[in-house]
């Protein structure tokens, strides 16, 4: 069995984001990390590989900095690392990226694909369903756990009654919500081995994909409005004023 997990490198949730010239200044981002839902997908893919056997491909698309993401995936157990080299990844729309990832999945030979339900930067939530459509696979979203029984895979996901189990066969795509288990942390041996693991770099031309022109035009990025400064009140005589503000301005009572 060959498993693929689709990973995206995004600014860390603790990193400060600045806008320069109407665009997010990526050069000013101090730390890049896994998109959080991708971590759950990677851990679930590792668990499936360990329980059912096979090999695991970690696949990402983006500029050269994404190689660190792949090294981090190798440190926790990914067998093969694939970098779809696209320096201008932010100039592509979701459909173009999905075409690249679908082609990489097919070239890897994977029939079971894991990904996060949405990326932390765009929150589009289209990668899993889009890749599934392109490769002719079943797709289960909002997954928290996957198990295997022979050639059938069972995914656990929320339902109106609590939780439901959905059984599918390969090829299939699982888009993960928050999983049952947090991503494992690498040990020293894993980190050292990851430094030596080769990364396969595939260009758009090598994948044989005609991504066409983007269908999305971004006018500009802008930071959110600054929050107004806090207010401080002292003394019992301020109680009525505070209550009025909590009721009329903050809408908390």
C-alpha cells in the first residue's frame, strides 16, 4: 500500500504577519510551520502505515523553503519526500494547486491520500475534494480517525447524532479535522536521518500539467483594524458605567 500525505507550509500561528505594498511580506515571517490540520493528517497516515504496512510519501508544493517541512515530516517517519517546486505558489489559485498535487499523487502511485481539511492561511478547504475529483477518488471530509481492514478503509467523522463511520475503498482521500492523536515529536535519531534523506524535486513541466491561467485576482492584502485601547475603571461608583458598557458595547450581558 502506498500512502500520500499532502502538506502545506504556512506562517506559524505565533508569527507576526506584516503587509508591504498591498501584499503579505513573506520575507518578514519569522517562522514557518505545518498547517495545523495537516499535522493530524500526517499522524493518522503514519499510524495507518504502521498498522497496515506500506510506504508513505510526504508531498508539498511551494518554494525552496518548503524543503524544511519535508525534513520535519521525514523526522517523524515519512519514507519518501516530494517537493513540487513552484516559487510563485501564491500566484496560483486553488484549482491550479490541486492539479499539481493530483499529478504528484498519481506519479507517486499512492492510492490512499491524507490532507488537512483546510490550510491555516487561506482556509479554503478545497484541496481534499479537489484532488479527489481529479484522480477519481472517494473523499471523506472532517475526518478524525482512519482504520484499515483489508482493502477497505473506515473513517470517523462528526454527524448530527454524534459520530459516524464511513467505509470507502481505494483510491480515497481523507481530509482531516482535529484528530484523535497529536502529531508525534521527532527523536534525535529521526532528526539525524531526516537530514540525509533525499528529496525528489518535481517541476511543473516534469509533472506534465498544464495549469493554465489563474481564475482568481487578488487586489490587495490589508491587516485587520487595530483594536481600540482598553478602558480602566476604579471604585464602586463606576459599577453602573461598567455594566452599561458590558451590555451596550461589548454585548456580553
